[in-house]
C-alpha cells in the first residue's frame, strides 16, 4: 500500500489494510509482514492525526535507520492514536522528532507502561495538576506578586536552586493573612483532563500521588476531591493568623520528588517500568528520570529537551493516550 494511497482519515485504514496482519513502514509504502516489531515504541496522537503525519514520520525514520511496524489505529480519551513498534530505540530519533514542529504529540520511547498492569503515577501539582503556581497567587493577593513570580519563573527554568528560591519567595509572604490560602484553594483551576486521568488510572488499579514543591494546603484539597493515594508537599509555617515567612520541615525539592516516586513504588509493589512521573519544571526532572516513563506537560524548554515524552498539544488526557497506547497491539486490521 503506497503511503500516497492511504485514506487521509485513520478510521478508513482498517478496510484499506485488511490484507495483512502487520505492516512495515517505509518512506514510500506500507509493506505486508508476518511479525510485528516491538523493541521500542512510537506513539502519535491528536485530533488532527492523519495520513500525512505517517508519511512525514516515515522519512524521519529512514534518516535515522529505524524500522517501524504499524498497528491498527486506536483511540484514547476521545483522541485518535497510532502505535508503531520499532526495531530498536534511538536517542537520535528522539532528538530528530523534537527538532521539528508537529501539530500533534509524538513520542519515541524505549518502555511504555500499560494500563493492563498495576502502576504508579506521581505528578507535580502547580502548572501540572492545576493551571497556576499557587505561591504566585498567594503573593499577588499579598501585594508582592511581581517579586515572587520572577523568582518562580527562574526556578522552574532551572536557573536557581529550588530550595533556596522557595525560602526566598516564602520569606516575602511574611505577615500575609492565612485567609489568603483559603481564597487561593477555593479558586484553583484544574488542568483539563485531571479528573478523567485520575479516574481512568484508579479504575485500572493504579496508584496516583502528588509530589510538589508547592504546599500541603492545596495538595490536600486535590487529594480530598480526587481520592489521591498520597501527597507530598511543603508546609507553610504560621504565626497566629498570619504566614510566618518560613517553611516547616524538609523542603520537597527535586531529590525528594525522585525519592517519593521510588518509595511509593516499593511500598505498593509496583514494577519500575510501570512507574510514571508527570511535571513541567526543572525540579521535576529527577523524578522523571527515576520513573519508567517521564512525561513533560506544557513544559519549559529545558524540560521538553530532557523528558522522555512531551505533551505540547494536549493536557492531562494525553497521559491516558500514552498509557493506553499498548491496547493497539490487541486490535486487528479486520
């Protein structure tokens, strides 16, 4: 089947490719083969996913010497999806994919967790589970918004050591009324797809937790609303009815986040390959590196460059796309 002859929409592919159990992708055509490839994986997903994306990917694979076999198209969280098994994992292919602009999300991964087995997902909170940085919102209400937001941005880009930057920002909040926390907690905009993601994972028997450089007041709100299995975050110290400008206890930084993921995996008996970390900032990179799959969502350039998977065009429903992609292996062309 010439790539130029593929129907543009994925829903028409099964009828067009019913003559063989598996198909090998080449720059010009899909060739019938008897056995699939499964040494590593490519996942493509997006509402606009069409044949021309596969054509473009085929040329990229050829340049990097990677063979790929196409599985029947699927859908996760209402998003069209393609799974391809590859002959091997290529870090050069990863960089080639990231170097080009795409209007869909596309990931090349050595390991792909499955919803058919027990798993663990640990996510950051600010700008990951929710759409704001809570400390910036507290600071805005306390009248020191610009000073704190500038430090937050530098810390998330990896330009400042996180623990020191947090202490400096919290110090600017000294004397602010505790009631500000309730106001922020009552107006936290969730990241789109958050409840769907958590409900899907919990329904599949997964454990879901937060490891955040933010604060327990807000992580606790999410835990109660979503039934999260655990939360790890920082505790703001109080001075009567006001914030003291200090953090109580050990700060949850990049190292602690990675430790949390490993600790929970051991506690729940989860295989390392079935662990997932989701975040957006530089202080999430160690946690992502410790996980079987690290996913960056709407991330800073430094994080996009280093994360195994990136969600540039999707919110948290994209996590379901990645974790549900292996279901395509069970589909048949006819």
